[in-house]
């Protein structure tokens, strides 16, 4: 058989023996508690402060990195703008320029056998841009053939014959001619 024993205090609360602490011990306990709380709070706030300092340092590094990237991008943008301005000015020059290579290729292709040029002059005044061709041919037929070929060309519109005359001091016959061709930007081949 098992018996359980329990202690029961039948004395009223006021008559029970109390554990009394001296006031110094209570003060010491309260001070220890407050000191522990202050230390815990101080260490905790110091850890938070250090964490915030690290986060701030990281943000400052990120800002320096972003600032350097912005500076690099602004330099790159500046270079691109300068390149675009140069490209634009080159395009402006090219768009207003008469394509002499194309003109000379066309002249070479149109010139009949036996006809040659002895002079070439150009006037590039803004309103009166023209090309003056001087040359010689063995016959009037060759001069007329060259004239018709120039007139039929896409590059040369409004060709006029300024002169065509026989040279007296040459045997066989030699005919000197002069053509005036207006040059316009829309005369360029595509």
C-alpha cells in the first residue's frame, strides 16, 4: 500500500513565518535588475547602431558606385551626342554634295568612241550650278551622238550645246564642241 503524505499549513497567512529581506538586499536586487536591463538595452542598441552603420556604409558604397556609373553614362552620352553631331554634319555635307564619281562614270559610259574631252569646268554657285564640257570629235555625227546620250541620261537634264565648230587646221577633220549641263541635287542617280 502506498501512502501519500502532504504537508498542509493550517496557520492563517498573517501568522505564517515570512521571509524578510533587508532593504539593502532589495535595493541591490533592483539595482542589479536595472543594471542588467540597461546593459541589455545598451548592447542591443549598440548592435542596432552597428548594423545601421554597416547598412549606411553599404548604401554609401552603392551610391558611389551609382554616381560613378552615372558619370560614365554621362561621358558616354556626351560622346554619343558629339558623334551624332559629327554624323549629322557629315550627312548634311553628303546630302548637298554632287556625286562627282557618279557623274564621271556616267560621262565615261556615255562618251562615244573617238570623242574625247579637252576641258572640264564647273560652277558651283548656289543658284547656277553647272558643268561645262569641252571636247573634240572626228565628226559632227559623233558630237550629236554624244549630245543625245547626255540628254537621255538620268544624271544630266537640260544639256545645251554652246558651240560646235570644225577646226580648219586639222586633217582629217576635227570638230570642237562645248556643252553646258546644269547640276542639281535631284540629278543624282539612286
